[in-house]
C-alpha cells in the first residue's frame, strides 16, 4: 500500500499562507498536516476543521487544554513532555492522541533509541494514546549518504516494536529515496512549494510561487557612472536602468547584489533576463535593461523575480542560502493572489504601501498557483 501523504505547512506554509494552502491541499485530499507551534495549529484549524494536525515543536507544561480546544496533537520528543502530557490526559479525559518523535541521528529533538525502547511496554499494554511514531532524516537530499541507510535501519527496528502505530520517516527528499523510507506516512514540506527535493537531479516538482515587482522609474546613466550604495557597480557603457519597488525588507536578499567584479541575480523584464545593477537596498533594486528594445519597458510595468524560468533554487543560489529560506523570508508587503481551482482568494485587507513607491503604484505581487500533485 502507498504511504499516506501529509503536508508540512509550518512557517505560514513556507511563506505562502498556511490557511490558503491548507484549504487547497485538504481539497486535494490531504488529511494530515504538520505545523511547528500551537499558534500555527490554531490558524490552520480555523481554515480546515477536519484534518489531523500535529505540532512538531513538542509539548509544554500546562498547554494541554489548548491542544484539546483546537483538536490537535503534540509531537512528543522528551520523556518529561510525555509525563506531562499523560498527567493532562488523565486529569482531563482527553483522548486526542500524540506522536512520539525518536532521534535516529539528527541530535535535535526526539527520544533516544534507549528511551524509546523503554516505553515499548506502554505500547504493548494497549490504550497508549500514541497515534504516530516518527523520526527525521539528516541528509535525505544526498542520495548516496551512508547516514540515510543507518537512520533507516535504526528507525525500522524501533518502529517495528510500536505495534499497530503508524510510522513516518520521510521528508520531501526522503520520499525520493524510495519505498523503504516511506513507511505509513510521508511528510513533504519544501517540495510542495517548488523547492527541488532532489538537488543532485532535475527538480520533479512544479513551480508554485511567482514573485513580481513593479517598475517605479526608468533612467539613463552615462558610461563611468556608479549605481547604488557604495558605488560598487559602474556602467561600462551608456546604460538604461529600471528601478523596481522591492528590496531586502521584502526578502530579496542583499547578497543578490552585483558589483564591478561579480554578477548578481537576474530578473525577467519584458520576457528577457536582465541583471541586477549595484546593491540591493531596503526597498529598491536597479536592473540593467539596456539590451531591451527602446520602448519595451516603462514605469508601471511588472517584472518577475521568481517564475518564467527563475526558480526558487536559482534565487537561493544568488542569496547564498536554500530555497526554504527564500520562501519563508518573503515579506508582508507583497499582495498575495491565490490561483487555481474554482476560487481566487484576494488578500484579506489591502497591503501597506511602500514608502519607495508612487501612491498609485500597487505593491509587488506574489502569486501562488494551485499546488502540484502530492507525491505518492
């Protein structure tokens, strides 16, 4: 039997909007979600009343009533947490269930293998309240890492003793390690939002996020003139620039800047790739559009920062980070438009206007397409 496909929608669904993503994925058939905190669980529960919600961050003393109120389940990774959860369940009569997280090599959260072994008699006694046993892979994106096989063997051995309890090991990249890693449930996260879960091969996932920003001004500079803070980029020819209303305050990292010795990131302007010119500032970026036809671009046009061939992973390379951080850093000044299915959901309220923009100029736009098919 194929594993159930859950969805990790922590960090506001990797910056894409947890409520909107949860509704879309639930409509597509997803019945189990993972978040990081009880506050995130509350937001998701308001959006989707039926699915199971697990809280990865663990159980804190005296928070049981909050789990019960919104019907979500803690992921317990410490014997003290387990004892506190048991006290709450006995006193309240709550039977909503919890997951047990076992550390098989991450050395972050989770019971040790010895601690997990010690609670096996509880499982054998029945009425244990454990609805999932899980662990987390260290190097799943590295297909030939020996750590993967080591963790798989350790988890398979301990999970087999949790008789009748569903098991989960694979994250986004772990799914592509093959069926032995998939157990009863898989937990894709970044892959759902277009990040490549197999960086050693082509990306099997669809692009999900399109990111656009508006041109607020075009201007000409002469050969030898510098552009941006510090004057680190110098025009080598008469140059036409487009100034766009986005910057590092919006999650477009300063590391994407260019200087006289290093080419920075690119954006799509009028269907063509054009390079960043100079430093990315807080609210503005200069783009070299000299090679475009003279009348191809004017004030008010939109340019593409993600999409049209620019992937999350490409942008992450220029930012010196990973796709996860690119998406979770997208700022709140973007207007988010959700497409796909039968409903387009506008922002709940107008986005604030950047001080760098003309009063009539809309904010940059992030567009979330319908989610790709869930991996099986």
